[in-house]
C-alpha cells in the first residue's frame, strides 16, 4: 500500500504541474504514505512489523487472550 501511495503521489505531482487541482491529491497521498509507514513501524504492541533476526516484515495475529504473535509466512 505504501508503494501504491508513492506511485499515486508521483502521478499527482506530474498532473499538478499542468493543473493545480491535483495538488490536494498529492498532499493526501503523501499523508496516507506517512500513516502507512507509521503503522508498519509502530504496530504489533509498539514493536513494529520488522523482524531484525530475519530482516523481513511480518504481519501479526492477535490471539483470543489479547496477545499477538508474528505470522512468519513467506515464499
């Protein structure tokens, strides 16, 4: 999703050179990118989704007891 936001931001900036109405869209895509990056780096009980040991981002599964564990699945 972060890559999608950056791509859309780039397109909006190119379009804004010709039509200023796209400046608001560029601003919104930048805001969304920042929110996504913040969520990736601070979710999972404040530790983020990054695993230093594996050098990879993992999703987390929330257990019924409220704790969570990383979903270490990749191909």
